[in-house]
C-alpha cells in the first residue's frame, strides 16, 4: 500500500477527489474543494480517508 503525501491528489468513494492536507498514521485529511463540481455537492470542505480507501491519481512530487 502506497501512502499519500501532502499535496497529492487522491480519488476515493466512487470518483470523489481531493488534495491531501495532512497525513496521519492511519488516514489522510483531504480538501474536497479541488473538485470542479464541489459547489454542486452537499458535503463538508474536508474529510478524513483511511489509507486503505483511496488511490493516488497525481503525486505532488511529479
């Protein structure tokens, strides 16, 4: 399992995407305002995702 780093863009839960803001031992805190359609969604700006539940789609170091 690859663990995301701060600034990485991850995808989780049926296509939701966000930018990693903080990496914890078992999870990451993600800013969801990165998504183009965020204003159309009814969700909080940030969420916590377990490392087992996301895929890195763009690394900040690339």
